[in-house]
């Protein structure tokens, strides 16, 4: 087959990499919210923004693993931080979890480009007898070539070590040297120099998220009404998070006949 055409990274600020064809699909409109709308994750925001800003300036920075409670804005934070720094020539490349084994090929395609890239994998985790995590370990650190200077790898996961606890415990139970099994499994997350944890939010944080969205989109309902309905919404959902707050705001805007643009 003919060699793939060289990607035009100047055409867009974000791309999705298709491993099967080796092509970069330009994303004309990134699905993200403004960084100022992310409430309740101030410390996490500052850590990731500082790390990414240094990288955009050509300074040393770390790969980052955003782990923890579901719906607390891990993926949104990565996309929003990139959006805040996209004007500095920083590009966002999304790689799907299923294509992780082909990560070395992706890094090879990005290395000669005159831009700086964040390679982003959402909801990264490994189960069962999968061994693709070993390819990720080598690509991030440890290989002869090493990670290109113009690339950082950001991943989100509900698991801090990216592997289920029972997988590590079951394998260590049958191993001759169980300590070595654990070392091999957790060495993957060690490749990320920056660990950023996300935890379940309090009621005050949840309401701050709701009112932040309501003010931004000018949803004209009384504060008492929004508060009462938002709390009832979280109870019916069985938890509080940024995702639950956004879903409530979408419902409220729909009932008010207001477009979220």
C-alpha cells in the first residue's frame, strides 16, 4: 500500500489517532468546557496546568496520571488545560485504549514534528491476562529511544495502579516470588511522574459546580429552586460529582428552554 501522507498538524489543535491506518483525524471542535467552569478541583487544576504550561514553554515536565472517583472531571480537566494553552502551539492527540500497543509507532510519528504534543488516553486500565501494559511501560520510560522531548503522555483512570487489585493479588498468591509480581504490576504507574487524585465531592462543592454552570449559561431560576432541585437530583442519582452537576444543568436548561452554547 502507498505510504501514509505526512500529517498536517497545523490544520487543527487536536487530533484522534487511528492506529489501524496510522492516520491522524483532525478534530475541528474539541468537546470541552472553559477551565474557569471546573469547580471543586482547584488543587488538581493548578497542578496539571503548571505541569502543562512548563511543557508548552519547552521546560521539563512529567507524564501525568489522573486517577480517582468517577465523574469528577479528570478527562474534562485535561481537555480544558489544553484549551487554555492551545495558542502556544500545543497539540492534543487522543489515542484509544485499544491502540495502546501501537503507542511506539505514534511517538515515532510525532517526534520529528515542529510542535509539542500531549498524547491523551481516557479511561486507561488493564484486565485479566492483558500484556499491552508492558508496551506502555517501555514507551513511556525504559526503552532505548525513550519518549520524544516534544511529547507528554496524560492518562485518566479510576485505578491508581491501572490494574485491578484482585489481578495482582491472585497472581502473587501463585507466584514463587510474590513480591516481584507486585513490583512488575505497579511499575507501570511509576512511569507517571505526576499523580493527581480525584475524590468524591462534598455537598458544598457540588452546589458550587451547579451554580457555576447556572451563572455562566444565565439560567434564570431562583437560587433556592436551583439548590433544592440540584440536591434532589443528586439523591436520585445516588451520589454527587461534576458529571451529576452537569447532567442536572442540562435538564434545568431544557426545562427553561435555554440553549447551552
